[in-house]
C-alpha cells in the first residue's frame, strides 16, 4: 500500500456568465462566504467578495497517494470545485490551484533561547 499525504488546496477562479438568478443568490449569501468562512474541508468552502462580484476561491483538504504528488491533489480539488459550482448553477472560468503538502511542510519552531 502506498503512502497517503494530506494536501491543502486553494482553487481560485473568476465568475463567468452568471445568470441573474445566480448573481442575486451569490449577493444574498455573500455574508456566509466572506473571510470568516475560509476553512479547508473535504467538501470545500467557497469565499468571495460581493463588490465587485468577480473572483472566488474554494478551499479543500485532499488526501491522496504521495506518489501522485501535488499536481494530482490540485486536479482533484479543481474537479471538486467544478462539480460544486455547476451543481449550484454558477458560471466560472480560469480555475487554478495552489497546493500545500502538509506531510512535507517544515515547521520552524523558535528555540528556547529566542523566546
């Protein structure tokens, strides 16, 4: 069995071709999708600024084979984002992702003499 890694992935994109209904819904729900909603989850958390309603981000936790690497984790998260946005009826374009491998991330701890 191969080693599994946990990745945090931020998928960013641009709203595109939003219907009037989708735009009204996004604006009405904007308070639920602001800075305080930014969490990394398997289902993804959507965040955006309502004015102007232009860009968005979604944050995901992806667990996958370490051998597949960060590129696969990004592709999985982008696929999840596409599915979620389409299910909600939101038009989008230009998805891109930033991936952090939590299992290889270095943590810089302050030494006792520096406290």
